[in-house]
C-alpha cells in the first residue's frame, strides 16, 4: 500500500487524506504505516461528504463501502474497487478491476498523456485546415494535393493516438 501511495503521489497527487469510519487508534496506525499526509477517523457518511466538499479541488476519492458512496459521488473523481459494494461501484466514476491502488497512478499518467495527445492532435488538424483550405480556395494548392494533406493529417492524428497503447498502467 505504501508503494501504491508513493506512486500516486509521484503522479501528481498533492495531498493524500484518509477518511475512515474506523476508530482513531486504528486509523492512526494505518496512516503511519501507509504514509498518508492526514487522516480523519470515526466518520459517518455525512462527515465524509462534508470533508470532501471542504478539500481544495480537484478531489479524488477512493472507496469500497456503502458508507463511501455519497463521498464517491460528490468527489471530482470517484474511484471504487471491484471488490467493493454495489452501491460504491455505482456511485464511482471509475472502477479498478483489481484492488491495486498502484493502477490508479498509472491511470492518472495515461489520462494526462491522452489529454496532451488530444490537444496536439486538434492543434495539428486545425493547423492543416487553416493553412491548406485558404490556399486551395485561392487556387494556390491543387485539389488533389489539398486532399492528400488533409488525409495525411488524419493518418498522423491516428498514429499519434495509437502511441497511447504503449503506456501500461
């Protein structure tokens, strides 16, 4: 667990806070063992919901129980594990198919890479259109060459997207 949280921190998580309904002593021991930044114990579901609202955005919440469901739904990103309760899974935005939080850090890296790729692809595609279309209308670029530029841009965008398949969670 400590390694998974270290990977999550390395992927850009600013602060790791544990919200639990467990007794304070148990929560403190777990917090020390895992290396979370802060913890709150003996919480009811409405307490978790309130604390999620008080944390600076964006907030990701990981949970597996019925008591976590309202907070999972309220968080900017709710993450449940497949071994969790049905209500937690239904309330979450993402479900980890294995109870491995290390995969969450990989998912964050993949999401950031996908966002960069989409931005690059859109910039490239619009750039081709902005340059080629006026030149084609002005008669400076023959139609077959304009079509070739457009289709070549499409192929480029597809290959840029396919690069994401190399990333592993």
